[in-house]
C-alpha cells in the first residue's frame, strides 16, 4: 500500500530502531496490535513525556520565572533571583532607589570573634548592589501584596494548584468582603490555625492566607467604583499596589507603581 502523495512516498523517516519506516509496516503492525515507536526526522531522539513529567516541567517553569528591569522601557536586563540571604541583607538599606543598578550600598555589621575567654567585636563592611535590592523588593511585594479573589484558583487532592476555569467572579456582596481575597503566595498564617478553625474552610479553595488576617488591621483599602461595577483594593503597606476585580466576571489583576519602599510606620498611622 503506497500513498498517492509524492512527498509522502519520498520522505522516509528513521525510527529509533534504525529501520526505515513504510506505510505498509504501519498497516501490518496496526492490524497485529503492535505499537510503533516514536519516530524522528533528525538525529536527536524525542519521546512523549509522561503526565508526571509534564507536571514537573510546568512547576519548574513557574518556579524559574525571571524578573527583568529596564531604565528606558526598551532594553531589559535580567535581575538576579532573590534569596533569603539577599532579602535579609537589603532590609537594612534605607532611602529611595537611585536608578543605578551598579550602585553599591554599604553598611557596617558587627561580628563577635571569640578567642579564649575574650570576645572581640569586629566591624565588617557589606556591599550590596542596587539590582539586588530591587530584586528583593519585587520578591517581597509579590509575597506580601499579590492578591487573587477566592475561587480563582483551586487545589487538587494531589496538591497541585490550577486556574479555576469555572470561576465566574465574586458576587457584589462577596466582593465587598476582605475575606474574599487571598495572598497569591505560600500560606503562613493558615498553617498556624487549629483543626477547629479549619473546619469551615474548603480545602480546594481556602488554601491561601486571607487578607482579613493581615497585621496590622486596616492595611487594605477596599472601595467600589462606578457604582458597584469595579472593586478596587489598595495596599497601605506597599503604597502603589492596586488590585481590581469586576464582580460576576473572572476579570481581576493587580499592578504596582510605587517607590519600592514598605510603609513600616503604618501601625502608628492607623
């Protein structure tokens, strides 16, 4: 049995076993119930990934998201990944960003050097680049101020988080409640709750920290605009972060336009 297409007759791909593949072989193997190996047109071998491998590749892709910065919105440079050590070191830096990624901030740390029974303090000068400070600020904003409405994401019994395609938005009454919004980050306060406090929670949707449990109380401003057609949330802790949601629709999102400084004086301002 030969194909009527001239190109199909001339192109003969090579399978992993090294044999030439023909249409007659496929027909015979299909009738016999045999499975054909995955073939290829080049030298590199290709294979169909298993479901577990596909899920792992998606998780790795999300975890390896890159942050970029630009000074002119035309050329974008890659920022270093924010680590816990980097966040701790940049937390001592005060003042506004200078706009120079190569600028070095300097601060002095005191370290104790114990020799015998005497303890001596030694001054160590630590240099931190502004690009590292910017990467740490972006990481903190995403962790503490990224918001999603309740039900926009669901968690499977296997622990995988997916976008809820059946999410049609919050009702107007639910949209006006701070408890209807979650931090889009790994939960912290939820793990500290007792089983009695988790009894009324839906594990498929209530798997993130709610904004109503944020400290200090009143760190979020919730307002309706254009009547009740748009809900707007503003962070008072990270001034410049705004979240929006259109009730009865799946449309939601957030944007940050600020100085990159956290308002640590907020508890005294409320």
